[in-house]
């Protein structure tokens, strides 16, 4: 039980040292991730369509 209490105390102390991002940084990072996901989805969807069309031509 002492180990568990010590772990929780140490974890809490470490969390106090963390530099948390600001609201603006989180919003900016979220936009970058969403835009990247959309771009990659478009690229992969296009490649999938092209490969499917190529396979249809072969068969």
C-alpha cells in the first residue's frame, strides 16, 4: 500500500512539472492534424480509385 501511495504522490509531483500547452496551441495542432488527415484521405482515395480502375482494365 505504501508503494501505491508513493507512486501516486510522485506522479502528482511530476504532473506539476509539466508545461501544458495553451488553448491556442492545442487548437492550432488540432487544425494541422485534421488538415493532414483530410489530405492523406484524398490521396489514398485517389490511389485506391486509380488502382481499381487499372485492375478493371486488366480484367
